C-alpha cells in the first residue's frame, strides 16, 4: 500500500503518520472515555494509532482527507469557501 496519493488539485498528499506535516489522528470517542491511567505511554500511543483514523490536509488546496483506520477508504472534504453556492 502506498503512503501517498495525488489530490484532485494535483498535489501529492502524504498519509504516513511519520512523514510529519499536516497529519493528525481522529481519535474515537471510546478511547477518550476510557480509563487510561493504567496504560504506559508507549502502549497508549500504539493503541491510539491502531484505533484512530488519519486526517491530512492537502497543502495545495486545503482539501481535508479522512483515511479509515484500516488504511482503506479515503473520504475527502472541500473547504467551504471553494464549494459552489448551494452545495
């Protein structure tokens, strides 16, 4: 599986968490509500990465991509300012 793809604007979008820039995790609510006091920092980080979706913003057009935790489905969202009126 590739760690990057091309946005509709033509910019290259990195989806590997360790590539750095503009990549975040969308943490599921059940992870936030969980008692995490007994989990080591390393185990917590590993669990968060495994159970979270990746969120990345295109540097070219600011389109937001949500990449499901299994690395499969990618949803994209255009910034409202760029969306046509009435959509």
